[in-house]
């Protein structure tokens, strides 16, 4: 959640700087947001189709459709375990 708040804060800061400098954003906001939405939908279309047409077993339904979400409680990787 902290990552999203930092990202939002950075965006707000850039927006304030643009406003102070009286500069318009490089891309029209609505067009940019629609493009990002299209990318997200296109990226998830095939995994969502596979999930919807699967046999419904626990292995298929347990995976999050949008991939692994960022977590502060992520398990350390093998390289970190070997250092200890």
C-alpha cells in the first residue's frame, strides 16, 4: 500500500510543478488513462480467459488474476537465506 501512496504523492508533486510552471502534461490525461486501461485489459485477457475456462480446481482459482501484489511481508529469496 505504501508503494501506491508514494506513487500517488509523486504524481501530485509533478502536477503541482506543472501547474506552477504553467506547463500542460505531455499527453492528454483522458487519452493516457484510456490507453493504460487498454493495456491492462489486454494484458489480463488471456489469463482471465484461461481462469474462466478452467475446471475450477483450487490450483487455478488460488492464483490472483493480476499477478503477485506488492507486499511488505514478502518471503526472502534464496540469496538472502544463504547470506545468513
